[in-house]
C-alpha cells in the first residue's frame, strides 16, 4: 500500500473512531458503530489483498478501545476482523466484474449486510466471551443491529460517490477504485 493511501486510511479510521466515541450508548451501553462506515470506505477504496486484514484489525482495536460495553474489547476486535475478511473479497469481486452503477449499489448493500454481520459476530462473541445472556441476542439484534445497518447503508450511499469524485479530481488522492 502506498504511503499516501495508508495516511488516508488512517484518517478514515481516525474519523470513524471519533464518531464511535461521541455517539452515545443506546441500550445497555451499546452504541451504533459508525466506525464501520469508515472501515467499509477504506476497504472499498484503498485496501488491497495484502492490507485488508490489517485495516480490519486496526479498526477492531480502535473500536474496542472506545466501546462502552463492558467486556466489549475482544468482541470488537473479532467482529471487525471477520467483517473485513468477508466484505473486502466480496467488494473486490463486485468492483472487478460490475459496472459503475452496480458497483455503487454493491457497496451500499455490502455496507448494510456487513454491518449486520458485524453486529451478529459482536453479539455472539459477547455471549461467548463476556457472559451476555443469550436470550437478549434477538432483541439486541432487532433494536440495535438492524437500525445501525440501515444507517450505515445510507451513510455509505452518501459518502461513496463523494469520495469517488474527490479521488477522480485529486492527484494526491488516488484510490485505484473509482466509480468510473
């Protein structure tokens, strides 16, 4: 990965970390994970097959350090790592085979599904590692994960074309993956 792309990924993750920190906890200290939006955008535009797992791991550590959920550090790390391992290859295939509008739609759909996957892994790991009551899984999934998936899909729909346009107009901001 080029140094300038590494710096931009770091900025994306820093912005995501700030958003993750300032969004208040909604239910039992759990909060919407807006760091995922920035993780997805970093994966879509800047990651390559050598760096996507590292980006996911760093995002997980940052999310774990800023979570309000007791015992949420390791589940955060695991869920971002797993989500990166699933979403990046899917988007790479979509980016390679799909045309411009389909690539955009694939990015939005993968953001929503990736958020649902992330929430599922996080809640599962909370049950296994932190002793969360398994009976709360369904209610937490419906009340927290599904609305977060919808919000993340909308935010991705707004930010995806903006970043693509900026990348297309800036010599210092090359992604390798634009909507063109």
